[in-house]
C-alpha cells in the first residue's frame, strides 16, 4: 500500500491569491532543491538501495514516510544513512501524537549522529483518519507541532527541558552530543495556519500539494508568515511535497497514481475541491470507501480530474512540464509516492524530469 495524505492539518482555507512566489527572494541565487520520498513498504535493505540510487541521480534529500502500517521510518533511515554519503535524510513526516515529542527529538538526533550531520526533522500533524484508527484524538495540531520542534531544538542544544503545554516533559534531556545548530526543521503543511506558522518559525515547509493552483495559493499564505519571520531565524525554503507517478507509458503512470490520490482526495478540504472543480459527491464516495477499509473500491472511484489535481502523473516529458510549473511557486520539489509503477525506473525518470525542468 502506498502512503496516505501525508501532511494535512485540516485548517480551513481561503482562496486568497499569492502575492509572489514564497521566499523566492531568499533563494534566488540557488538552484531548486531536489528531494524524494521513499515509502517503507519495502525491507530496509531495499530502502537503502533506493536511497543510494536517488543520491546517484542527484537528489539532495531523501525522506522516509511514516505510517503505522509500514516499517519504522527511523530504522529504515539508519539503513539509508549507511548506504549513502551526502544526501540529507529525515522522516517525511512524523507526528507528535503516535510518539512523544522528546522521543522524536532523540530519534532524529540519532540519525543525525550516524549520518554525520545529514538529518532533517520532518514533522507534521499527521493524518486524522490514521490517528483515529489508533484511538488517538488529534488535538490542537498547530500548537503541538510548534511546541514539538521548539522543544527538540532545545534538547539538541544540550538543554534540560521542562515543558507544560499540549504535552508534558519534566527534566528531559538527551544523552547525545549537543549541537548548536541541530537538524533543520521542515513542517508538513496544507492549511493556511500551519503554512504561516512554518514560515514564521521553521527552517522549511513541505507543502502537501502537486498542482500549480494549490501551490500558488500556498505561496501567498507562506509569504504572510515570512513577513513576521525574525531575521535571526535565517533562510527558509518551501518544497512542494507532491505525489508523483512517472513511467514510460502515460496510462501506466496514471494507474499507479490511484492509491495516493484516493487518500488525498478523500481528505481534501472543500476549497481545494472547488479550486479544481471536483465533484463533492465523488470525493465523498472515495472517502466513505476508505473509512470502510474497502481500498479497491476507493481506488476505483478515483476520477481523472482527481489525478490531474492531486498528482503529477505521466511520462518524463509530461512530468517535467508539471515540475516546471510547480517551481514557479516553490523553492524545490519532493518527488512523493507512488513515484511510479517501477521504483528504480521512476527515480531515474524523475531525476531526468527535474533536470529538464530546472534547465528552462
């Protein structure tokens, strides 16, 4: 099974347009960031091999997605660290409900240690439906995510932390070498409040979107957060965490896109559906099938318009065109699941598509 909607925060959106591409003036002298999501539905050794291939193909960051039904992302990241030399590595993304935030800080610091400082902390509110399957109520998501990475930063710096907020920690510290910088924090976000909070406080944002309309809208929200960002927080970048499916045959690529698109469409907010003229009843039918656990029915109910809206799917040339359009609004792209019907082939094709898009 491929990943669910990775980074929803369920905040209500407005359709306010973007002022300008988010943080572009802060990165105008840099090439776009290439990143990839690898889903731990495969054994750790294969995940290591895929990370090594991604590094060879020019990707700068590899995220291991985090879902309770797949392999543990930090175990997989340790294997990915062993198999690579330069690529940055992190969970994409963990949530501070399934695991205590102090434990997440320790796990991320461990990956940073074994990878010689290559860790990234990808954190978000998690998917509400997945958490409900575990009997977890997702309360105050924005505040919990913010508190999680602020506490993590203190812990990485060697501080002993007592915290009372959306979670409690008393005299907590890490038995690891402290770091004045620590891993950069990238927040998974979709709704307006989480996007703005990310731009104000984090090092980067992973925008859960693939279509230029959604990315343009998100850029405006991010820019509002950047307007309030303290200068001492340093540079910030926005990455489109986009579902991608690329193959030599367009039909094969689009068929492979059905599972992740079903999860995205099933959880999409009303303004997103309206932005893409997607029928509410069709999206509800997908959502209802997912809630019943009838995955074949849910995947079968995915419409062509849903694939167009929520996934960058097609041949290398088609995907390159979509990448170029996305890069008008963000500083880089995370090539997210499903990647394509053949993972190794898809990694190579996605690299070629990014190369074509960034050379324009």
